[in-house]
C-alpha cells in the first residue's frame, strides 16, 4: 500500500479546494507540536514530567507538569508562523495574542493541551484536542468574544491520542481521517480515510460512580441499558471508561459506541463537566463528520451559541441511534 503522509494529504486537499494554504500550515504546525508532546509524554519519570505542577488552572483544577509543558509547546509552536490571530487554551483564563514581533493570520486556535491528565502518572492514554475558527474580519485586537462562535463555524478540528501509538484524527469538513505517527521517520501517515461510526451500538462510556447524582432521564436510560436482554432494549450492553475523552471518543471512531457526560448535581452549577469550546465542539465535529451525532441532551452541540470561553455543557455523542434515544428521553422530561 502506498503511504500518504499528512503533508501529502493536506496538499491534495488544497488542490481539491477543501482548505487554504494558511489552514493547511496551521494543521501541520499543530501536528508538529503534538509530536513534541508525544515525546514528553513518553519520557515520563525519565524526563521529570510526572506529578503536579503546583499550580491551578483557570477552572481551579490542579495542573500536572505535563498540562503546563503541553500548553507551552502549543503556544510556542503557533506563535511565529503567521497563520493565527490568537490562541485560547483550556489552561489559560484569557486568549493569548500573537506577539507583535510576528505576522498575524486569519485563524483562531483553541485547544485542550492535555486531556485526561489524571491518566498521566498511571501511564494510560491522554490526548490533545484542538478546534480552528476563522477570525472575524477587521479585528485589531482579538478578545474572548471573537472565540464565541457556534461549532458549525469550525473550519477544522482534531485530536492527538498519546497511547501505545500516537494518532492524529482530523477533520476539515470533508470526512474524518486518522493518521498514525511513524516514529522511525517522524511523520504522520494516513491509516484510515473517511471513518464511519456504525449507527447502532451495544457499548457505552460513562462514569457510573455519578449515577446517584444524575437527572431522571439519564437514570431511566442507563437503567434500561443495564437490564440488558431482559429489559426494554432487548440486548446486552458493555461498558468502557478510560477517563480521557480522547481515548473514549477514539474507541467510538474505531468500533462504534456512545460517550456520555451528563448534567449531575455535582456539575449542575457550572452547566456540565466538559468544556464546549475545547472538548465538546471539536469532538462533535469529528463525530458528525464520521456519521455520528452529538447533543447536549436537548439540541445539537454544534448549534449552541457559546456564552463564555470556558463554558461547560453536558455531552452525549457517538452512534446515531443511541444519541437520538437518550436525547428524546431528555426532551420529553
Ligand atoms: P482532565 O483532563 O482534567 O483529567 O479531565 C478529563 C475529562 O475532562 C475528560 O477527558 C474525561 O472524559 C473526564 O474528564 C473524566 O471525568 P471523571 O474523572 O469525572 O470520570
């Protein structure tokens, strides 16, 4: 089989008019930065990157050293290329402007530099998630409000999964595609084109320890799944939970399934657990481009109008039939 590198893939997409040179450069730069994050993640104790950084992020969460390192790598890599107007990170309160010394581009980049950071110290998969928006025209100084665009406005989105293999999964609105990092040659190589998520599934991902805190529609839905072949669903379901959204979504993009982080009494005051701009929107874009669905329990995630840079929402995504059912249960409530 002839191997196609990420760069070749992007050049071909440019020739087809699917993306422009600046967006293509942006994706290459993010991919290159993530190779460095993969190296840092892989070193573990040998690189002195395990454990806490001794700081809290904007959400009041304790930062791990690798959260801080990954954030720095992405900021530094994206500062000078001329493809960005500004960046926003889950780890920083305010957007980061491009330094005056460098040319400015037409794009806005949002990222969760290291998703699933509780997995770092136990050597389980973690990831980076990113989303790209167009910067509104005529802006001299980019503010948080310029990032508050609904997910349907995303030009590209993706994640890099640092697991036994380092994988980049990418969309720019023409399907969802997977690239595997060939560590010997240092390039991402196309390994799956046009990923499709099966419409039906018998596998779900949720943190069951929160069950008693859920709202009635969620309790009803999961109760019915757990009744298995003797219940109203008439089949047995399996459960998986990696506690890193990137890994859980990657399983869905590989063999189908659904991922849920519903509203519960613990996260209700914040509106949910997962961040709309750094996690929900990019994952919704990837999942929809692969034929799946993504809602907040009531409506399509990508149509939500963001109200804050660090806004959180409930997330339901994956195989279409299950997402339609769980959404119906919430809408009927
Ligand atoms: P961190 O990156 O702060 O560890 O959070 C990961 C995450 O946002 C998401 O990737 C997981 O699906 C989810 O949290 C796990 O949440 P629980 O720890 O509540 O299971």
